[in-house]
């Protein structure tokens, strides 16, 4: 009896957790996941597949290079993007990778990042489709949000999904790292959804669930006059505490 390779098994498990119907993170063909295999290849959910029921045949192994090369090009026709997605496959008989494989490819080259999960949580998108989207990315409401999601999230104004989105994510994440000297754990996409990234599937799941919880609290607090965010000094204190660093390690974050 053949065994599922460890990286694929972890990716399938993460996908199933993110796709659980009771969590309202993704429905139908929404969302996608990926995992780095080595310095030149990665796994990514195939286009049109369902996270909750994702099977091994619906995960495509790809090479980084053909997709990363696209990010440096300004004007690329949709047909050329399609060709690059198909050319990136290790097995040319495999299913076409998600069009968002381009941003997965770039994020998986960042230091310490081995898994990426992109979802469309109902509560999070309720805020990302509102005037409060950027503020939600910048502020924090409670300590565990800082522990699991970092002191703030990257915010990406709306752009067309696909290559333009991948390029915008690269621009905003690069600026975030220069400004904060930290690796983001959550990227919020205006009028679209969220991306969680980390060294383990557990880190991606925790950041996703905690962001969804923060969104639900924000929506609930709006009924009572609006959310009261933590002060920047309090956020910095939690982010720097050694006991919280220990807890992050124990939780695999």
C-alpha cells in the first residue's frame, strides 16, 4: 500500500481544515493552499477543486521559475499567463494549477515560509468590503490575535486576481518587511479575502482562524459603538514578551 508523501499529506490536512463548512472560510471552489517541496518546486491546489474535499490528484507539483519570471513583466496577456501555469507543472498530465499559484510561488520563497493558505472568510470579507479594511489590517483587538497573526497585517488594495494581484502582494509585503523588519503572518486583500503564511500548517490555520475571530469581534463591537483597539504600546509589549514567544513555539507558530 503506497503512502502519501509527508508534504502532500500536510497540505491535504490543512486544506480540509480550512475548507470545513462550519468555519465559513471558503465554499465551492474558493481558496487555495500550497506547500514548498524544495528550493525549486512546490505543491499547489489545482484550479476549480474544493478545499474541503481536496484529493491528491487535485494537487499539482510546480516549478517556481516559470511563475516567478512573470512577476517582473509589466504587460502579459491572459493567454501567456495560462501558458506559464501549464508549463510550470512537473507532470504535464497534471491538472492546471490555480491562477493564484503565482503569489503562492513568491510567498513560498520568503525565509521560513513553507505553507500558504488563501481563504475568503465571511466575517473577514465583511470588513474587507467596507471602509474599515485598512484599519482592520493595522490594529489589534486582543493578545492572542498578536500571538497568532503578528502585530499587524499586510493590506493590499483591490487589484484583478492573477498576475496583477501577485505583483501587488510582492510590492506590499516587501514594503511591510522594510518598514517593520518582520515577516508578515497575514495578508488582507481588499474586497477579496486573506492569506496566511507560516513554517507549518498549524501556523497557517491558527492565523486564519484568529483573523476570522478578530473580524467577528469587530463586527459584534460595531453594534455597541465600535471596536476599542489595543494601544500600540500594548501591542508592542505582547509581541516582545518572552512567555508569548515560548507559547508560539509550543503551538508550532
